[in-house]
C-alpha cells in the first residue's frame, strides 16, 4: 500500500492506534506519536489534550489521526461522563485549532467517532445519512464530530470514523467476552435482539489506508463490517467457534444493575449500521462475515 510519508497519531498506544502504527511503519512511513508524558524519542511529541496545542507541534505532517479518549466502558458516574465528553470534544477542538493555524497544514485530519452517534434504533438500517439518536453518547458524538470545524474551515479534509465494535486478538471487546465462553458460561445479553455492528481490526486498518488515499472520502464514514448481527447471533457464533455452549443468558435487569446508564446506551442498545460510504468508494472487506472473522482471530 502506498501512503503519505509523515503521520501524526494521538492514542497510538490503544488497540486501534497500535495496529495503525505497526501498519504505517511497515509500509515505510514516518510515524510520530502525541503522548501525555515526557517524550522518550524524537518520534514522540508531548501534549496535554485539555490545553491549547501550539501550531508548530502539528505543522508539517501529511496526515493527523486523532484516536485518544476516555473509555466508555463501566458505570457512568458524573465524573466519568465528564471525562468521556471532554477527552473527546475538548481534545479535538484543541487539535483542530492548532492544525488550522499550522504553517504547513496537513492534507487530511482523521478523527475517531463512534456508531454511538445513532443511539438505540432497533431494527432500523443506519447509514452515514441517518440522523443522530438521543441520549448521552449521541450527544457526545455530535459534539465530537463538530469539534473538527476549525480544521475543516481551514481547508483541511476531515474524516470522522464512526467505529463499531473492533474485533482483535490483542484486546478490546472480544478479549473481555472470551473468558466466560471458554468456561462454558457465555450467552446472549438481554433479549439478544439488539444489533451489534462490528469490524475486524485488519479491515479497519485497511479502511484507514484507503481513506487517507481517497480524497473523495470526507465527513462521517461508518467503519463497520457490511454484515451486522444480533447479539444472540454474535454470542452463538463466538460459542460455536470456541466449541462451547451459549446457554447462560444475562437478563437485561442484571446488566442495568451492574452498569447503569452504560447498559442501556452500550450493551443493550441496537445499532444496525452499514458502511455505505466505504462500499460506494469500492472498499473490499477481507473479513465481511462474523464466523470467518472469529475463526481467523481465535
């Protein structure tokens, strides 16, 4: 894959960031990291996501990819919700303003978002043209995407990656759910009818490469497989791949008791999302189906 040569990434130590750093580096690109500690090499740049960023720090990069943000998993206290929102919105505003003022502007600013934008929508088929949903996560995602406005106004191509559930053997949601299944204690969550939209980490990385090269791709891009499945189908397929049963369903009220508001907007929410813009751009998924994805990963 050919690509731009100098790439700056925030959130480079996370699941997605780590995969992108490996892929970019192996393709011969110079990869620089925004870090919240003292730099340990010439390829690390210190920043505070909650404070204005000096334009000179982000000048001269062909692409900037912003992935950092507080995890949404866990019980949402008032403080947790504030960190979820600010770590995304404030950091994006600060980075976008710096990019807009940079002497040598990047050609593209790729910023993470999430399919949480759509909220809990039942069986409705959702594309990038669908309206935002209601609730805390949709509100955060709307602000998050709008926070790139300064870069957009400066003529920088902006892409908002609406990630679904990222499946990887290196961590994330899949690793968290494997233990109960390996013990034969896995099963659906709640009714199991909620739609889960997911993507193999390798397809996600390949999609980012395509997005950086394709100047026609801009705005929201659903970064999900073309084949979302119900939670019941998802858990059944995990169990089948591991050769384990999937009979221990977790009732919705138990999930709500354990996780509070996060249960309704995360684990129990239904988002049947399709990657319309990637498909229209001719992107080809290596792992479009869940079963083949899990067999490759597990």
